[in-house]
C-alpha cells in the first residue's frame, strides 16, 4: 500500500506561464479602464509573476468585473515524454563522482550511492520509462544533487543523520508532469532536491522579464494623464 499523500486539490496545483499571462492581461485592461491605479497595477503584476499556484492567482482579479477564475487544466500526458527502455538504473560514487543528465531514460526505480564523493541526477531533459520514478539515495560522507523539472510532483522521504536531506522542492506539479519520489539516507553527508527549469527556459524567461519591464514602463507612460 502506498504511503504517498493524497493528490492536492486543483486550486493548489502549480500555475503555468500562460495562466499568469491571462491574469496579467485582465489587470492591464482594468488599469486602462481606471478600475485600478498604476501603483496598484505594478503591485498586482508583481504578485502575478511571483504566483506559484492557481490559489495564488485567484485573489488578484477577484474584485474586477472582467475577472476570469483560472481553471486547472484537464490532465494531459505527453506520450513523447514517457515510455522507453531505461538507459541507466544506478549511479555509484566512491572517492569520485557520477552524473546523469541531458537526454536519458529514467527507470521506475533509480539507485544512487555516494561515499566520499558526489552525484548529480538531473531529470529536466530526461524521458521517463514510467510516469512515477523512485530515487533511492544513500550519501555517506558525500553528497547527491537531484534536479527535477518544474512540472514534477515531488515527494521527499529521506532521513539525515548528522547530515542533511533537503525537502524544499517537495510539492505538487502541473497537470501531466512526472511524479518523483526521493528517499534514502544521508549520513554525515547531504542530499539536495531542487526544482528548476531547463537552461533554455531560464534564458527565455530572463529575456521575457526584460521585455515585460519595458512594456510596463511604456504602459505607465501611456496611462498617465496628458
């Protein structure tokens, strides 16, 4: 019997960039109609782009007549992301290191061991043999870094003994993403689980933030009374 927690309600699922842009469009329209001021527009837009879940987005347009409640999408599984023959089932580091990253096929269970060494397990560009993957990590006087895609549902159930087993990335993902369970033990060592976008996405977001700042600056000029 699984000891995983029950799935989160739709409101607590992570919002996508498209969801944030829809809410931002409603706010800009409201500012253009004089329903909210320029300072309030800036404050709400900052909250929009910082929002992580549908519940974070909902209050930002609740008092506006044109508000549209962000709906959690119907779950869709990408067939190009799941299935295939695993390319690696384990990583072992003794006085050295191992690395699994880039385009590789992750098995349903992956074993990782690091003693006086380190390991790097990066799932962001990986294909998953099964939608759910269990990563068992044993770090003794060493460290293992697990990087998961932003849309993953993450559960961390490891134990740190005179060491650390980070669970800051645990939580819901977006609809259709993989389910990643990280468990094991860190003895005088450390296991870190990080939720992160791919490098290409991070670069694109940096560019979009720059464009957004320029657009907001232009909008403020256009909305100022002549």
